[in-house]
């Protein structure tokens, strides 16, 4: 009998080879993907100081965020270890970004200090840490790539929101046992390392990263009994999400937590000229 190859990398991360179709259909194919992109389109210009600076998009997946930055005139370097995801990103970006400059790097986050050391004045890492064996170590790596004063747009899958939605769905035993994380096997899309806001805050504190802004992405949608089907209902939901995504207490139960983290000018990391 042959043993199936492990879906995990040497670092214990779940690269998305074999998951691209499912990810494209279930995370971006429907209303929730649209809502996520619509919210990011409004949130990022408010949460980041955007000046057309080069962006390093870590774990860039299918390339939606890279396309967004490229469309606003930022040269983008998209790093993605899954060959399948990278091929799709390349295809999508050829269609959308026109003359904008996008460089593709087929490497994991852990290789970036060697392959793209920067330092970078802007890094994006969205929905990646929760797929890693050592998300804390990954945040330290990202912090080390930032230029003094550089901004990291970090989005993570919210463990507290995952508990809440499990209880709503009636998975009481799982919630009581706090067995919330996925195993990363087969084609399941429950992250292996969902994170809490408290964890992110503690890690930022230890790394000397300043938390400049925070928001919840999809603070209502994932708890709805009946997701909206008509356009006017979807528009209303978007307005509600927008109104409360940065308001207490709602942002704390967003499916994703979105942060702007800044490396202070005088910080313990080695100082070099920004890209
Ligand atoms: C949920 S997808 C998010 C993709 C994209 N950032 C987005 O927001 O749509 C997670 C991505 O992280 C990638 N990934 C997994 N391990 C990684 C690692 N060690 N370094 C960089 N990316 C990684 C996966 O291959 C996958 O494309």
C-alpha cells in the first residue's frame, strides 16, 4: 500500500496545491468573496498610507490583492509557494493589470529574507498565517522585512469568530472541547492555525510592532441564517458591514481581523534603506 504524500511543507505549512479550484469557488466564487473584496477596497485606503510604493504580497494566492495594488500604480512582488495558485495568479494578472509591474516569486514566506530581503515600506500578508505551522515565527520574519516606518497589512482568520459560528451551527461539542482548527488534510478549508486578537497583540508587543489600525472583515455575513440573494439586500449588508467593521464590539467577531502594523523608525531590526 502506498502512503499518500503529506499535504504539509517542511515547515508544517499547508501550501494550496490541490486546493486552488475549491478555494476559488468557495472563498471567492460567491457573495462572501465579493463582500471581502468590497470591504478591502474601502478599508485599505483608510488603513494604509498608500503612495504608490512597491508592495510585497506574501502568500498572494489567486492574485486579487496584487491586482488591486497594481491597479493603483504600485509595483507588486507576489510571493506564493503553491505552483498551482501562482499559475492562476499569473493568468489573472495578465488580464487585469495591463502595463503595471508584477513580479512573481515561487517561494514561501520563510525564504523571503534571502529571496526578497527589501527592506520593504509596504508588505501585505492576507489570510496566510492561519495556514502555517508557526504563525508567530512567520510574523517575526515579516517584521524583519519591514523598513523603518514600513507598514504591514496583516489579515488573519479569527479563532474567536470560528468558535462563535461553530456554536451557531450547533457544533457544541467541538466548541466545548475548543477543537476549532482544521487538520489541513484532504480538501478542507478550515485553517490549521486560526488566531485570536490577543495572540496577535502579544506577538506585536514582543516584536515592537505598532498597531496602527484594526478592523473586522465580515462581522455579520458569516452568521446569517439566510445570506442575501438579491442585489439590493447585498448592498444593504455591505453598508452594515462597512458601518460596523471598525466599531466596538462588532469588529472583534469579524471572520477575519485586518491590521495595519508599523515598524517604528527606531526599532531593534537592522536598519537599511527602504525599497
Ligand atoms: C487562504 S489563501 C490566501 C491567498 C490570498 N492572500 C488571499 O487573501 O486571497 C492562503 C495562501 O497562503 C499560501 N501559503 C501557504 N503556506 C505559505 C507559506 N509558507 N508562505 C507563503 N504562502 C503560503 C497558500 O499556498 C495559499 O495560496
